[in-house]
C-alpha cells in the first residue's frame, strides 16, 4: 500500500504543494524569539501539528497485536476500530511504516508531529527515537503529548519535559493538566528553559494562565467544534497565551470502547467546519486530532473499504481508491489556507 500511495499522481501533486507551502512559511518566518505571551514561550508564524500514536504492534514484529485487539476483537480480520487502515494492521516499530507515515504527514503540509508519550521506559518512549529520525528525514518537527501514565505528577512531568528537551523537543502538550493544582504547575513550569512551550489541555485560558502554561489546546473533537474556537482564542490572547485548538474529522469509538457517542464525519463537512473555526480564531497552532487514533475514529491516516467497516467513501465526493487518502489531501488544502491567512495578515 505504501508503494501504491507514493506512486499515484495525486500524491506527487500533494508533495509538491507541501514543499511550496513549507518554503513560503520558511521565507516568511523571522527568527524565533521570546513571545510577549506567558511562560517564556516562543511565538512563531502559522503552524499546524498532528497527534500521532506510536503504540501499535503485530505478532511478527512485536509478539502480539498490540492495541489492535481493543474491544475484544481478533486481528487482523477484526480490529479495535470502526475504520480499517489502508496499509492493514501495522507495527509502529516498523521503520518502513513510520517513514511512510511521516512522508504522508509532511506531504499534507503539517509542520509538527505530536507523539503520544506514556513515560520513560514505556513502549512509546522506546519508539520515540524511531519517530524522531523519520520525522527529521521528512523535515517535520516533533512534540510530545504527555499522557496520564501511572504515577504521573507535576514534578514528574517537569522532569519529563527536561528529559525530552534533551532529545530536541521544545513543544509539550499535557493531557488532563487540570487535574493538578495551578500553583504546583506554575512553580514547576517556571524552571523550564526559555524556548520550551507547554500547552494545557483545557478550554479555559484563565486556568492555563493560573498554571503558568504557554498556551491551551482542546484535543477533544467530540465535545468541541469550530464555533467555540474564536472565543477561546480571543480569551487566550487577552491573557497573552498561545491558542492551539484541535480540529478533527469526527469521532466513532463504538467498536473499540463501546462508547455510543458519535460525531459523524458528514462526508468531510465536520472536518471543514472545524478548520474554518480555527482559521477564524487566528489560532497560533492548529492541532489535528488525529493522524492515527483508530480506536476513537478520529484518524486521517488512509483507510480502505472493508466489509463490516466504515470507510471514507463519499468524503468530498471521492470514491474507491481516491477516497482512501481524502483526509490527507483535504489537510493539504487547509494547511495551505493556514499559511495564506497568516501571510495575508502581515
């Protein structure tokens, strides 16, 4: 499937468009410098970032169907997702797979991959060097999504950030940050290096400000939609915070978790509406939920039509093989608009 994707004419067009978009951003951006916003963060021009999960495994490479078994399913015929990957159930430890994924993300014009990270020594931590190498080859930045691993605290998170900063990461998104006291966050974050940006997982900028965070992000594309983003980002700007609302194609976790809540994709209209909201909000970073969170059905990674599974058929009028990459192609459209909107405001 990787060879087929890379060999299509539309993929070549996407790659060329992404290169032009990246070149435009590079030529327009001044050198990074301290922002007037909170926490010693760094202000940059139009950015996009995408949440990425390096936690999948296969028996051949990893000894088991890691993460594909959710919901009591039996891979490879039955997997813990309502959609089926175009490349089939894969291992995130396969360098060829990860390299192809990074090329897809870069071709869609995305700037940064936000890697799900579950603490030092975790599978995700062990795979981080592989992701870093592939992302850098694809000229992508890498950030960390610090998840609520067992025993996580404000102190351990600050130590995690220092550890990951040593690997070259400067952006950090802290899931469930509001579960810890603001005063503890403010004290811990005040000691970090000046080039580090830490985003609180909240829709309340005042909460992030109280904790000394650099900005806010929402992640959840079930509860929040694009209509809310302008108000949230306006509040963040008044508090001198960065605003990184999260856009996504929809939500469907029924097979993996039994969650009956649903945000339908509406043939791509849900994704478009959230992107429009992020652009209206003049977001500092548009974060995308997600590249490959298959369990929750938020992924934009290529999916193929398989009996018993939902597909991308009908998205923006595409059918068959053309629909498999529909969301990546649409992301390229929106990242180009993101760059253009910021350049027009200068």
